């Protein structure tokens, strides 16, 4: 399950872990904040009261999206000529 909310300066997507009873422990929700120039991914650390936070530039997000569909190897995106 997930939710999408539009705030003033960001879109907030929350991924809510769901599972069948007694199949595995539930994970903490993942919150994804999207801004014009970056994406922030947050998840509460189940071991304590700290939030783990990862910030990706839009270029890093593009590379991550592409990497999910590529085989093992080294890659570099070519920038289009202006």
C-alpha cells in the first residue's frame, strides 16, 4: 500500500509495508520526498529513534532507475550535446 500527498514544495510518497499474518516482521514505512532538484528517502531505524535519510540528485535518480534494468557492469550516461 502507498499514499501520495502534494505539499507546497514537495510531493510525499509513503510506502506502507503490508504482509500476511505470521509470514515476516513488518518493516518501517518508507517516506519519499520529491522536490524540483532532489529526492529524499527516509525510514525510521527499527533499532532506535533515528531516521535514516538518503538524498539523491535528479541525475542519481535517473541512474538508479536505469540501473534497476541493466545487467552487471560499469556504465556512464552520455550527456546529450546542446
